[in-house]
C-alpha cells in the first residue's frame, strides 16, 4: 500500500516537472548548453595533453570534483503537511515508503554519477600513477563514489527519525571525513583502497539505518521541512526560466541603490521606467539572475584564450541575459491600479526597452573589458566591441519589440 502511494505521488511529481522542463530546456538554453559543452570538451582535451604525473593541481581538482558530486541527489520523500496526521496510523509501514524513496533517489542519481566520474577519471589517469587500464580505473572510482553516495542516502534517512541530535551530527562528520579519506586514498595511493573502505562504510551506515528504523519513531516535522527545502531548491532554479505558482519572490530594500532610481524623472511619462527599475533593483529573481550570469560569463571569458570562443560566449550570454529579463514586462500586470493609470501602453514597452538596453550595455562593456585582458589583442577586441554593439541594437530595436507585442496580446 505505501509503495503504491509513493509510486502514485512520484508519477504526479514527474508529470509536473516535465511540464516545467519544456520551459527550462528551451531552444535558447539547449543552444547555449551545446556550445558551452563543446567548448569545454575541447579545452579539457587540450589540457589533458599537457598534464603529467607531477601535476598536483590536476589531482586536487579531481579530488574536489569527486567530493562535490556526492552532494547531488536528496532523498525525494514527497511527504506533505497533512501526512503527519493522516499517515500517522501507518507509521510502522512508512519504512517501505522510505525504502522506495531511496531506490528512486539512487536510480536517478546513478547516471549523473557515472557521467561526472567519466569526466574526472581522465584527469586522474593523466596526473596519477595508476597502473590499471582507464576502463578499470573508471569502474573502481565509480564503485567507490556510488558506495559513498549509498552511505549518504542512508545518512539522510537517519535524519527522518527521532534520535540524539549529537549522534546525527557525529554521523555526518564521520561520513564527511571518511569520504575525503576514501577519495584521497584512491587518487594518491591506490584506487582499490578507497573503494573497499567506501564499501565498508556503506554497509555500516546501512546497518545503522536499519537499527534506527526499528527503534525510533519518525520525526515528521523534520522530514516535511527537508522535503520542502528540496522542492524549493528545484523551484528556485525553474523560476529563472518561467513563473512557478506558489513560488515566493523575495525583495530587498537595497537603499544604497536609491541614487540610481532618483535619476529617473518623476514625470508621468516615466512612470513605468521608474517601476521597472525599482522592481529590478529590489527583486532578487531579476537582479540576482543578472549578476550571476554576468559574473559567470566574465569568469569564463577570463580563462578563454581563443578569440572565436570569446566571441561565441560573449554574444550567446548577452542574448541569454536579455532573453531572461523579458518577463519583467509582466511584473505589474496583476496590479489593478497600474492598469488604471492614464498612460499609453507604448510607454510600457519603451520603458522595458530602455531598462534592458542599459543592462545589456553594462554587461557588454564588462564582457569586452574582460576579453581585452584575456585576448591581449586590440584588433580582435575591437571586432568584439562592434559585434556586441550590433547585437544589442538588433535585440532592443528588432527582437524585443516583437516579443513584447506577443506578450501584450496574450495578456489583453
């Protein structure tokens, strides 16, 4: 019964996620993703050719990457607020429900682990003294990482039950320490040492989980709160691409940015310009997205040395930034008073064009300055500046008005 309940909830959950994913993995995201993956694969292969067993940095990067991947995959319990009342009589049978959640989590995260370990292992082989063949090294490291993740899933399950908080904390520190030790042994000593130790840890944590399930009651409040945080984290990512019902948008006062808004005229013709500027500065969903994309792109451009890749990354991300800011046009559509303003609808379109145009000019200027440093070639930097100016002009004067016209027609 409890297994069927979980499967039913998971089917509903997956259907909802698939509905959102078509907005996340749109044509623009796929295009940028393919370009970045292709560029990253090329540079990664070139870097591997230059590495030797004496390259300590390469091993440290592999060490950090393998440890970081262990944090992928939270146990999806899909529990709800009402469960602590309605499922309370079935608490003893909840172990079957949680076991099904564990199976789903491990099954979902396994392909991700296999992919990331497959990317990191060539780095380990190039910088290590591993005598095994690459395929054997890959399988041993994948087994070690999967065992550590298996132990992590058991550790997450322990948090769902009432027990000593200090014991839970010590268990987490134990897993962190052992994980670091296993990865370190596998990279610097022998891959089989880390894999065997990881297997032992996974067995011990599984035994501790079984003992806890038998002797302790469920901590419904903690389990529900952990599931809320997991769902909220997913919705925060989806919210970067589309609106999510029930997703709260946080706003911050940011008084120190008031001088930027005060420069806008207080005349009636600048009403929407003021509203959109204030919304962008205070709403983290727009300003946070803008800052993250600008910083991420700047870091990438700093390390890129090929002029074609610099051109591609700069222009693609500049377009992506502008595209992701377009929904600000509908930011105040839910407010009745805004609809009653005696203001021409054209002013709203012009205000959005002006705001996005300024933000793209700022982002483009930053990209160009970073590229000047990374390329160290004034001629290529000049061509990039021209390309950025042309793209911003076409985006603001041609593409954006068409998008805003469609949005206006759909809301009117």
